[in-house]
C-alpha cells in the first residue's frame, strides 16, 4: 500500500492505493491519517481519506489551513519543499530543488497500524519517491531519519542559532500534530544555515550541510533497512531500493577498499565486455566494483559479492537490463525484458555482452568469483519484478525473452 500522486484538472491530488495484508485502500473511507515517526510517536496530519464522487481513496485536508501531504513530508525530512503544479517541474538533475519536483509516492511501512474502532491509520514510512518531468528517484525514509536522529543527538555541538532552530524543528515533530508550526521550523533551520535552501530554485540539502558542520560522514551511520525486511509495494520498488542501497554502501572507507580489491581481482577488466580500463597517466579508472547482493545479512564488502564492470555495463547491471547468472561453474550474461525499453541501436550494442563470460575475465582465485548463492537471491528479486514464475535461473530467463 502507498500514498500516490494523481494528476487531475487542477494541481493534482494524493490518494491511498493498493492493499496492506487483507485491507484494501477502498475500505478505509473516512479514516484519518497519522504519521508514526520513530521515537517521536504519532502526529495528526489533518488528512482524511475521502473518496467523494470518484470512489478513490483520496486524501483531503480536514481543515483548510494545514500543509498538504508533500510539504509535510519535506518539512519532516528537511527536504526542499515540492510543488503539485506540472508547470513548475524541472527537467534535469538534481531532482530535489524547491518548488521544482513532486512527491509522487510514499510507501506504507510494515509497522503501520489500522485501528477500525477509531478509523485511524497510523502510518510508518518506508520510502519516498520524488520526480520532476523527466527523472525520478527513491529515498529510503529510515536512512534519512537515521541521519536526522544523529543531528538531534548532537545539537549541543552546533552554533547557537542553528541549534535553536533544530530544537524548534524537533519540538514541532513532538507536538502530536502537523500544524503550521512545522513549516516555519524547517524554514528557520535553513535561515540559520545562512542558505535559504527551501527557497525556489535552490538545490542544497539541509541535512548534508548540517552533517558537514558536525564533520559527520553519513555513510558510516546510515544503513537503510534491507529490501527483504521492508514492506515495499512491489518487486519493482524493492529492486529500486536495492539500487539505492548499493549507492549508499559504495561510499566510505570499507566501500573504497571493496572497490580496490574487486578491480585488482579482475585486473581492471569489465567482466561483461572485456574492456580493460585501469587508471594510468593521470586518468581515473574506467571500471567500477558493482555489488551483487545489497542485503545486510551477508558480508557485503567481500570480493565474491562484487563484479568488475565498465561504467556503461555497470548501468545495465544496476538497472537489471543485463543480469549475471551461473550455469554450473560457468557465468552467463542474460538480457532481461528491460532491454526492450531501449532503442534498436542500444539493444544491439548490449546484446554483444550476452553469453558465457570467458574465464580470463574472471578472478584467478575461484573463491573471489561471484558467489552462486548471492546471484540466486538477487536474480530471484529481479525475476519477481518481471513476473517470472518458478525457478529464476537460466532456463526461466531464456523463456522470458
């Protein structure tokens, strides 16, 4: 289940979509919505599920003067304020610029509670999807909340004006109600940073700026919940969450060591296409160390959980256009259905990587080669996102086209 943005004749509306266990969104007519924030309790959102004439589970404000749902989320997470107007959407990166993007989807977390007696949905947050006209990205709520929580614990180390502003923001979150006080509190944090990051057209991340003042490396403190433990609404969203997780874990000291060891094991050669692109004569390396399995119940930063890929084939692997599978002791590159979204020239180019990977592109040490169990778990998730039933390994992928 998730809260999704639906375009309409005006500025668009938000509605509750899907199911949570046995409950379907359409069954929650006239229920009220509350945010259930970690360690801070429940906040009244001033929003009610009102299907009206449409029969859809639309979210409408109970009182006219409260902030709409996208601005609530932005203020809670100290993100630039979004817009609902299509005319204001930007077309390029970064997406998170004030009044230039939309909050398009808010995932309902597994800890959400549905109280039929009071007709109240106390919603924990799993993820936030944001988008402009051409781009979209997924933000894990728990990852960002961990960063904000660390800042809360270190308020005393901040300059007084900024510390007072963050205390004001924290007090607004503890107020048991999303009121007009939360929006000014978020703006006050921006003002204290001497950077109006919530003003139109700016692109600065308030959380990142505060971490810089506190000399915090967010990659050392943020470990997002693993995709198999979060109630993401669809395999597609879980797959995107895995991609976000890889991005977080690729930074920091352990990530740098992992990258170096994987590249050395593959002799700086792309396993998919065979290009060898080491750093030389002032040029940076042209290959990446791609994580295979993003879940935290394995020791991720080990060579057998990585594969060396050039930049362009790293993209195909991360987007599940091409996947890596094992067939006995051999490793095989398979094109998934996602390749059909590309134009003919791109499909022809990437088809050149499909097939068995020659041994000379793989690590000499067998233990450093991709672990079969890791590939099976990843490919099972990809198969689910593509609607492949049964065995997600080689034969099933051939049937998938």
